[in-house]
C-alpha cells in the first residue's frame, strides 16, 4: 500500500451515470495511496452501483441523503472534512445544479457548501454534452473555479462514439493527487 497521499482527505461525489463503476476503481486507487476517501452518492448513482461497494473500498460509510441520521448537517460536515471534492461522474444534471447554485439534494448542497478544490469529470451522451445549456454550465463552473477533467472522446454507454465519455481513472487520480499536493 502506498503512502503518497497519506493523511489527505478526498470527498468523492458519484452521480448517476454509467461511468460510476470507474469511481469504484478510483476509490480503491486513492485508498491504496493512503488517502482517506468519503463517498457521497446521488440517489440515481445508487441504482447503478451499490453504496456497499464504496463502503467496502473506502472502509467508511457512504452518504446518500440530506437526512443522514449520523449527521446534524451532512452537507456542511462532509464539505468541511475534505481538501478536495471530486465529482466523477459529473452528469449534466449535477453540472447544471452546481453552475446555478441549486442545492436540492445532498450532492448539490455539499458542492455549494464546499470551500476547497472542486474537480468535476463530466460524463454524458455527446448530444447532451453539445447542448448550449451544458456548455454554458461548463464555462460557468470553470469561471467559478472548478477544475474540469474531460470529457474524453470514445465509446459511450449508448453504443455511440463521440465526446462525453468520462476520463480514465489514472487521469482522475493524477488530477486529485496534483490538487492535494499543490
């Protein structure tokens, strides 16, 4: 087990895109490198991959609701415990919420409460990625200080090829490591 990121804290936001499976691999890589990883999942993400997967990999409970019984103010407490918040996959929905300050679920409220380095890895169909609203939200997030990682071009879950694919785990790991070690 590596110690490159020993003692560093990462909040990993997992949204409801099929690329959520890559977030499990990312969690494992971060933990092996010594980082503490806490996972926040949207309700949609829990329909694609089980919170138990992330609990096993991170050795920590996974947060999925603003009404988490173990927290008084989960979005505030989660936001304050991490140095870096990486949302991967970042769906068009969460990008729109974050760009416009909407905080109607745990993920979006935690993004709004987070004061550290925010990284987002967009993942969606090419048609969704190309929409003016998505591009406007992307630009606004960058202007507001978010670091965007991707998207990549390649085969999409719908069977098409094009831009919108979430970047690979090694690119995400490298971006998180740089953000933590800067």
